[in-house]
């Protein structure tokens, strides 16, 4: 039976748009279905995404070889995507990790030092005095070391990266459909994808719906993910603060425990024309199992308790921010029990899933998209593409 498309990618987010771009260079007959960002977040009752922002940290320094490789392979292609799309999304501001001096090979920093050395990642170690001299905008604890990646690190604009990927996909022949999918069904020889009153058919479907992958009956079995609340704090900067923080790198500052770290994005101009420095953490415990609950979270301003924690951390690390207006926003991070992203088939040999960003996949989304495209065209991922590590777990 004739199908509408060879492959339908569901989700015009970071991984889905990248998958569609890669597929456009491999095969004809590809569709990318997903809604654009809602114009009014607080009045929107539908699906949301984790990339509605202007800055995500990018780096290769990582405590895990798979994640470091996914990032490095993506970074290799940023310049080409920018040049071909005419959309700029990468700022090479550098990335600084700061924390207590680790035991060799121990904790996040100890492992990241080992792995970075093994992979040939270019980073500099800054002892406490050198760290303070190099980055005087921070007030870091006395014994802290710094690990600074100056090149091939900084931040990407996730909205712009998605725009670039989708534009290149479309230019490469992909049909982009601005809609939300409300059902996917393996009908034997083909897969049926329902969009409102319409049903599109495809030989294969890649579900890349981020934290919303288990909603709207997109998958034959729910995938094992934890869709966790994350709150970010935005500091609105004036000229005085810009003089202090304008040239800072993307930064991740550890506390006594690895999980107590905060990440800080350098000042970026937002669509309202104002410049914000953004701060976030990784300890919020709340998670969502329904579209209603996830949607209500996205319509909120995030958690007030988390805001207070972030403000306390900012006051300690960046006392010069005192007096800046602070606002907050919600987001979700999609965690997997394997701590790796998922890229693999479901119980249906025609429906695969690509999700599980684990709070760190924006920078690596182009390579994850390529792996999704390989899955769709070759049916599997080999060892060089981490097929075993990226195997999805279902509930
Ligand atoms: C606060 C915060 C800070 C972060 N910071 C960083 C960082 O500094 N560095 C980094 O590398 N990563 C970071 N991340 C992680 C990164 O943003 C995510 O890993 C990434 O966005 C995941 O991409 P995705 O394509 O899986 O999901 P998304 O980008 O969320 O895309 C999923 C898409 O699917 C669509 N969709 C959902 N349901 C449907 C449906 N039924 N039909 C059609 N389409 C649908 C949505 O509209 C969305 O566009 C951060 C995440 C958060 C929340």
C-alpha cells in the first residue's frame, strides 16, 4: 500500500528537527510534524518543549565518554549548520567548571578530567589564585580549582538551532507540518499518525517529543523517563553589571556535593530586548506523569522555593548581582534510568523513540538527531553510535 511518507519525525524540537535535517540528506519522503512555540505560554493548553530559551551551555568537558563524544560530534558541525542556514546560534564564550579539588578519577570533576585527557579535550586547570585572577566576577570558595575550556565551548541558542535545523530540513525536501500529533498506531504494513482529523501514513516513525513522549498515545508502550520540574532564575542586567559579567564564560559551580551545582549562562539579549544572566540548579524533585500536570507547570512561573535557593547561590557566587530584578521560568528535564538518551525501536519494528536529554542534550542534539536518522534508515545503531548504551527502557 502506498504511504504518505517514508519517515515521519514527531517533534519539531532539538532532536527531532536535527533528525529531519539528517534524514533530508539520506532519503526522500520525510515529514517533520510538531507545533511551533506557543505565542502565549500561560494561556496555552497543549504540548510544550524544553528548548524555549535563548541559551544552553555547550562543552565537551564531561564525566562520561558517551556524552562527551555526542557533544564533540555535534560541535564539529555547528559552523556548517550556521553557514548553510544563515542562522547563527553558537557563541564561543568558553565554559568554566569550578569546584573543590577532586580526588583523581573521583566525583564529576575527577572523572571529567580523566575522560577529557583521554579524548584530547583542550582544557586548562586553574589553581585557586589563578582562578580568582582570571575570573574576578565570581566569588568562589578559597580552595576551588577551575577547569576552563576556552575553545569549542560556550552556549548555543536552542530556539535558533531548532530554526536552523528545520529550515535546512525543509530546504532539503522535508515536509514540515505545524501540528500536534494525537495518536500513532502500527497498522501492520504502515504506521498511522493522527493529526486532528487527518491521518498520515509512513513506513517508519521516529517519536522525538522530549518530555511529552509518553502523552498523546505516541508510543506503543510508555518509555521509562522521569519528566522533572526545573526552574530557572533570570537576572536582568544593567550597564554596571554588564561591565562586570559581560565577558564571563558559561559556568558550572559545584557545592560540597556534585548534585548541589549551579549552572550560569553569560548575559544574553532576550526577545523582550533586555539582557539577562541565567542561573539554574539540578535538585528539584517534582516530576510529572500527565499532560495536564506538565502543562500546568509550563503555565506557571516555576518553584518559589527553587528561586530562593538560586538567589542564595547567586548572592554567594556573584555578589555584584545584588539589586538586579529577578524573574523565574519553568522547564522540564527528561531523565532516563540509564542516564543516557534513548535512541531505539519500541515493541513495534516501525516506531522508534529519540528522547531522554537528561538535562544536558541541547549541545548534543545534532548528533542525537543524526543517530535518529541512522535508526530510521538502517534499522539499528552500531557500537560506534552507542547502540547498546542508547537502548530505550520501557515501562
Ligand atoms: C532549564 C533547562 C536548562 C537546560 N540547560 C541545558 C544546557 O545548558 N545545555 C544542554 O546541553 N542542555 C540543556 N538542557 C537540556 C535540553 O534543553 C534538552 O535536553 C533538549 O531540549 C531536549 O531536546 P528534545 O528534542 O528531546 O526535546 P524538546 O526540545 O523539548 O523538543 C520536543 C518537541 O516535541 C514536540 N512535541 C511534543 N509532543 C508532541 C506531539 N504530540 N506532537 C508533535 N510534537 C510534539 C514539542 O513541541 C517539542 O518541540 C536544559 C533543559 C532545561 C529544562
